[in-house]
C-alpha cells in the first residue's frame, strides 16, 4: 500500500510525513509538485511548510501546481487526502475544503504540544481513534487560525465535519476552536497540528499521531 507525500518548493515536513507513513506500515512515495502523475499511490499527504514561500498567502500558489490538478480530480473520486498545516491551507485554497486559514490572532509563530479532541472518527484518516478521543500532538504555525462564515461553520458542526478541536486553550484564534475538518465524503481531511511528528517515542511527546496513518491503510483496504 502506497502513501504519496507531495513536496512543494518550501515544504518542510515532507520527509517526516514519509517516515510516518513507513512507520504505519505503508510504502512512502515522494511526489513532486511539478509532476501531475501520482504514480499509483493509494492516498496522498500534503505536508507542512511554507510552499512557494507563502507568497500571496499561504497555500495560494500551490493550488495551481500540476500535481494538485490530479489530486483535486482524484479526491473527487474518493482518493484519501490529508493536508497537514500548510497542506490544510492548500486544501482550502483548492476548494476541497471550505473556509480559510489566516494569521494567528496573536500575530506570532507558535510551537507547542497541543491537546486535541477527535470529534469525527468516521473519516478515512481518523477511524483508528475512538469518538471524542483526546490526544496530544505537535502544533506549529503562523497562519493557523481557521475562519469561515457562520453558515459554513454551522454546516460543518451540523454535519459532524469538525474532525478535531483544540482543548485547554485556543492557540491561534481558530473559530469555534476548530483544529481540523473533513469534506462531506470523509476522504479529505485538513488538520492544522502535525501528527507526523508524533509517531515514535524517540522524537515526539506522544505517539498519538500514528492513528491518522494507520487509519488510512484500513480505509484503503476496506474500499
């Protein structure tokens, strides 16, 4: 089973995401932003970083990369796609997810171990968690505040599409403490914190992030 990880100019966490895929038991495949071919992968991760230097705004240029043309099409056909941090921004810019990510309300970069509650365990990326499972994974961002209009927020809440919510405190001003959301089908998930940094005891505060990667393996098998 193959999980592809896209590298954009400015990606920082692509190697970490490939490592997490391998730890979960998948074959990690490096995908290049300029290559529209997904090389037969079963799922895709858009990693964290500062793609194209965050010029214009975070994720805005990446949306037009050749690889994204294919990912947008395949996501519509059910391909599991996880956007982490900058990847979440790219998913919103690509209109695969609603809303937008803007600068943190305190206007500072933040890096900390962040408690979350998994509120939707029915997606391709969260099925290995119990509903309302509380986890702690790394959060690091500057443009991490999730915003949307009230109608969109109400729809996300009403349809159970809030995947994860911040606990203890809101670190970046995200509306309704939202840390991650999914599309209607549950195959596309955007998450601001970084599960790929929390898959091994040697390098993470927990291994709580591994479930995102093991979940998608089971989802692919079941599909």
